């Protein structure tokens, strides 16, 4: 069972995630957008959206550090377990609270503002459900697991993180995950569900974060497509030269 | 010198009757889709008025366009690149749908479905955004013809600038129409604001376009454009803008708005400009100098040196010819009667306007004086400071000198031509008073008053075949596809390619994608009304059902 849950399911989701993005990028560039609803409503969005997104950036950063940096490395540079714990819980909590507050505002807005709600697709709703569950479970793990230590102390850096790295290295060790508390297990599973949905939702906009803007010239020049009329030449009939 | 060509437009405001034909035909052609209901690539505003979207010209509020920083360098008014990325999650300067207007339809069905009742049923307005019943309170031209002026006009940002000098008195008002499309700027701040780099300026003809596949819906362009001529399609989540009807321009046809303009007041042609000088010109410190600075960027297409450089830059000979015959060049540089709209935004706009003399003429006519007499008109131009200052706020960043000069030229042309039309001896002192020769004045009259289609629209077709056209003779299959370059001597593919227009677009597409030469295979698509007995529908007149997937 644990092999199925913590090896098979994650790999399937990861495959869908990668293949889905390739497919979307190839066949649906036009649909690749944030689908912003700011035009409809701005007052709540102005508070909720930056809160959520900046909180989320913090959360993602925290996960990268927590999951990918082995404990031995931080030990080696002399960061004690306690120091790490305080920093991680403090930072995680701040980012988490921002995210949750932002999310609550955004979901409230989406539900109560007529035009925004009618522009919400079924896919959006499913995605919101997954996203909300992942975030709530994550917060639960932080608060109940790491601060109040309900159900005993658990050092995820010796369990979940190691499993995650083994998973990325294609040598998955399901046992590590099977021994983790239920909260962590669920968080990971629902997160993988979200990854599988990802390429088919508006979440794809994460991968178009426009960092290139910082360095490109202001005005972009491009040459006219080398074709007359509305059709590109059919395959096998491309012009020479 | 880096020569580039730019497709540009000039509109002669004296002739605009505010009929909105241009807006409607443009909408039919480009924005009659869901998500674009509120979008008018072409709109016509009554001035004084708030414009569309409301008070878009108030850049203190909307922060569109460029400004100079303390060191005199250009920067986006809404903040630089880093600032843009930090505010990407919620654009602080995006007009809400209310600033445009909430689009609506009517539930016409009640008119026919309602049960018998005492009062006739009414079709209630339904919002196209929320689907709910709504109260109509604003639209794209709500203040048309100064409608509701007493309530609205004082909010006109351009009027505010001169309002401290003269209180706006409604009874003495003047009025004219201002049709607007995207300016296809030389220094577009929309493109500069786009984080994804999806907005680009075409190298060949300078048309500014949004790459729909690269746009990610960040909406920074909407705030960045000071003319608010980029719109957010709320269904697709992508930015859309006026395309200068590039599929028509590429085959030598004028834009839809120009083609259908009732007043025949639009001119389209090429301008050659020196791309190396654009930035410096846009950074001119004195706002009043921007108009002249932009004129300096344009190159004289008759100058042999310019021609040489243009050829080096790959501009084809027929394009240089077209630039020489360009009505835009004549109006901007030869006769100097066209002015840019809001040069102070520093985007170097390329749709210019001939300011209207008619408010002045009307005032003179009302006094009972001769409204075609040069002396009267000149005196009126000098006396009517409010209209002139208002025009200057629109076209020269508030500098009345160029506006004065243009209006006097138009006035001079009026009285000079009257003498000719009355069969009197033309008075050479009239053109001389505005620094023109008689011949120039007559040429200007010709261009402004009676120019034919081919003179108003000088549009060289695009060169898709450039460079490899010669190879094509040897390498392409003899049965060339439509538009493929070489034409056959006989049969379907012979003759010059049919230009693509809205009217024949489907037909051409069908022809291009069908496998046979002379039309669809079999009977499909052929209609013979001769053997139709009048019952049912004749075969072939409608496309077969369920066949289109
Ligand atoms: S007027 Fe057109 S080209 Fe100029 S900034 Fe606005 S959208 Fe861009
Ligand atoms: S069609 Fe011509 S005359 Fe009519 S509103 Fe448009 S620009 Fe003016």
C-alpha cells in the first residue's frame, strides 16, 4: 500500500505534470494566461492577491530549503537543529499566515463578486479545492506538528525530506513516508494531486514569471511573418531560401 | 542613420461629422466577440469631453506613457522594471470596467415570449459581464455631442489645465469630434511595459501588435499606454489592440475605419524615420519642443542620401516611391498642418491630426461677418483663446504657436480658394501671409479637399517574397498556392493575387485549402438555383451539417 501511495502515485502525478506542460505549451499557448479578473473587481484583489502571492513565494522558498537541503549540510556549516527549527517555523508561519489570509480573501471575493464567480470554471473550482486543502494541511503540520507537537515530535528533515530526495533521484524509499505522521502524508499526497492538475489549470502562469523583463530592451522589434495571407504553407511546401 | 518605415495616419478633424461609422465597422471586423464587448479599437469622442475610458488623459491619475527622471533620462511614468514586477500581482493603475462601461444586451426574448398583459413588455438591459439586470449609466460615447455636459465636461482633464484662466461657459462652447485609434507609436510605452515581451513593433511597417500566444495577461500594457488603446479581453485573459488592419495593409488596402469613413478624412501612407534619433527626440526636455523634435526624426524621402540608406536597410524601391508620394509626409512635413496627439506622453505617436478650423468659422459666421474672409478669420483666431488653447493642450502640449500657424494656413486656404471658385483673380498675398506659395496652397487644397482614393491611401503591399523571389521561379511548383508568389499564365492561378479583404476572406481561405483548382470537389459548395423548385433549401447553399469538425 505505501509503495502504491508514495511511489506509484507520485510518479504518475509527476509524469502528468511534465507531459501536461509540454502538451499545453505545444498546443495551447493561447490559453496560457493568468486569466486575471482585476477588470471586474479591484478592491479586494488589491489586498488579497499580493498577500497570497508573496506568501506563496515564501512558502515555496521554504519548501525548497526544507526538502532539498539535507540536514547534514546545515549541520556541517554549524547551524544547530534548534536554530534551524526556529528559523523554519518562524519564516514558515509568517509566509503561511500571509498565504492563508490572502487565500481566504481571494476565495471570498471569487464567491461573492458576481462577475468573478461567473468567470470561474469548473477546473478553477477543483484547483481551488486542492490548493486550499494542501495549504490548510501544510499549516496544520506547521502549527500542530512543529509548534504544539501534537502526536509527538517529528523531524521531517529525517523523514519526508529524505523520501522526497530519494524520489527525485528515482530511488524512492516508501518506508520513510509510511512512518511519517498522517498530516504529512496527506499533505504530500494532495500536493501531488495538485501537481497532476497543474498543467490543465490557470496555475501554468507560474511558469511564465517574467524575469526576462529585467534585462530585455524596452521596445521589442520583430519581423513580419514571412507569409502572405492567413495560412502558413502546408507541411512539405515550405519555401526555399 | 538607421532608416525604418512606418505606416501612419492623418485625420482631418474639420471633416469629421461624428457619425461613428468608423467605430462600428471596426467593431464588426475585429471586436464582435465575447470578451471584447466593451472594446473599441476605434472610438470617436466629442471634445470637450471625458473621452473613453473616462478621463484617460489624466496621467497624474493613470500614470501612462513616459516621463523624464531627474537626470533627464526616459522612464516609464508608472515606474521601472523592478517596480512593475513587484506590483505584478495586482496592477495598481488598471482602469476598472466602470471607467470604460459595463457592456450590456437586452433580453429581447421577453418581447415575444411575454404572456398577454395590460402593458406592453419591455426588454430589460442585461449586463454582459454578470448576466444580471443592470441600470445603464455610462457607455463608450455617453457624452456624445456634449450630452450631459454640465455634469461632465468640467471633468475633462484638458479643460482643467486651462480652466484657471477662463471659466468654461457652456453657452459659448465649441465642439468637435476626435476619432482615435492606436497611435502605433515610435516609442511605444505599451511594449515597454509588457513583462512578457509579447507586444512588438514590426520592423517592416512599424505596426504595433500583441502576440496572442506570448501574452500572459499581466495587464501592464493597459496601464502603460497613455492613450488607453490596449484592452484586456476578459474572456481570453489576453491583451488586444488595434492592428492597423495589418492583413489589409499587407495587400495594399486601407484600414477598415479609413475605408468606411463617411467624411473621407483619413489619410494613410508611409513615413521614413531615423530609428537612432527616436530616443533622443522623445527625451526632449521642453515639452513644447516635442512636436518639432518628432518632425526632426522623420526623413526626407527625396534626399538621395536617405534613399541610399533606406535601400541599404532593405526597404524595397516601391516602398521608397510610396514614401515619396505619401500624403502623410505632405501633411506633416511639407504643408505642416498635421499635429501629433499628446506629444507630451513622449511615445512619439504616429496618428496625427489636422486641428479643426470649424469652431472658429462658426463663431465668425454667428457674428454675421464674412466667415471666409482672411482678415476676419485671422482676427478670430487671435481672439478665440479658449478654443485655441484647448487645441494646443491636445496637440502640442499646450504650445499655441503651432496651432495658430496651422489654423491660419487653413483659414488662408479658405479665403484663397474662395476667390478662385468665384472666378476672381487669386490673391497671392494670402498664401504669402502664411509663408506659402500659391502653388503650394493649391496643392494643399487638392490634398485636403478633393484627393481621390489613391491619393489618400498610398499603401505599398508587403514583400513576403523579398530576397528569395528570384529563386522561387526555379524552385517552386508551377501550380503555386494563392499568394505564393508566382502566378500562372492560365486558369485559376493566373493574374494578380486577389487581395484579402473581409468580404472575400472565406472564399479565399476555401480556395486555398481545397485540393482542386476550380472549386470544391463534387457538388459540395456549388449552388444551382435553376433546378431548384422553391421547396426546402437548394442543395449546396448551406454547408453540410456536422461536416466541419
Ligand atoms: S497608442 Fe498604441 S502603440 Fe502607443 S502606447 Fe498606446 S497601444 Fe502602444
Ligand atoms: S466615419 Fe469618419 S466622419 Fe464618421 S465618425 Fe468616423 S472619422 Fe468621423
